């Protein structure tokens, strides 16, 4: 896949045609996920829901942005343990699926899990597995009378979320160019997030780049952490940079005000 092309072109599709998705193609893409680099060792279970209409009718109010599900021909469900590594892994792997779907001509959109819903019980899961994320998939509706009245999502400028050496020490575009990271962060900033809140910040220190998430709003952005991690990793790859992802433990945990360290990227 041409990741740079996908990153600059991919969008969230929220209106779908009723046309059925190619089941064999979707299954092949999900199977190919096992060949990709994982974010961590968390075990995830991907399930493909072919009957999107029936699924949406059954679970509307229990899944989706503020509980409102996005109607789609099909869905991919991601199950795993209810912990930070699993949620980040769901975001990372789920966004890679969206890349692969887009590359194959299939539109998609994240459908949020809702706080306070017991998904282990709702979906009769075993071993304390819960629903971590849901992805709606299908062909985008672009009817003749359709008008896109939605505002194009703004993105933070790089200076608003990338810092160097010490917390909140701004980094210039020239410094990023010297580090070979200017185009990496240009691509990284295109990552989607819940409500387009972009709750992340990066701190560059020597050969490490640390990802922090804003905890001030009390929302769980763990899946978003995985999504932004995929954008950063693939952006680095497109620019010929090798990157290793290091987990955060008690020994290297950091907090800066409302921001907490999620991942460390070794460059």
C-alpha cells in the first residue's frame, strides 16, 4: 500500500449506499492484518457483521457517537480486554483495516463504544472480552442531490502539538526539517479522533519521540492513541525512518499537567 497517498486521501464515510460489501474481499483484508506489525502483544478478536441493517436496528442507542449508530451495509467489531494496551491496539489495528479498506475502494468510519454499556454481557463474550471498537464499512453515498454541508474538519498546526526537549518548548518547522520529521508530522496530524478533539501531544527528546494524551476532559482516548500511533509509524516508514514502539511501564511513566505518556517511539 502507498501509505502516504492513503493518509492524505482517506476520510470518514458516514453515509453509505445500500449496496452489499464484497464479503470475500473484507475477509481477506481482515485475515491480512495478521501479517502486519502489531502495536503490542494484546490479543484482539475481529468479527465481521454482514447484516448491517439488522445489526444497526438491534444496537442503535448502545453503540455510536453519543449512542447514535451510523447505518452501514456491514460492520467490523473489535473485541479484547478492557485495558489500555488492548484499546490502543484496537485503534492501531482498526485504523490499518480502514487504510486497507480505502485502498480497496471500501469506505469506512469509526463507530464509538459507549461508556457505561456492559458489552461483555451484551455480546455474550467469554473471558471478560468487551467491545473495544466498531467500524462501519460500505460504499460511500454520493447521490446527485447530496450536498455536503458539513464543515471540513480543522487540524491543529504542528506547533500546537509537537514540542522539543522540555514540555511546552515549541519546536520550529526548520528544526523538524533538520531532524527529518517535518513531513512525518504533516502526515501524522491528519489522524482522526473522537469529535476531532485531537487530544495528543508529542515530545521529542534526542532519538525518542513520546506520545502524550490529554486527560483533562475525563474521556478515554485510548483507541485514539492507537490511531495516532499508526499514523506516526506509517508516516515514518514513508520517509524511510525506522521506528520502534516502546510500551510505557511504571518505571518510565510521565505526567505533565493533564497530559499522560502513552507510548514511546524510538527513532
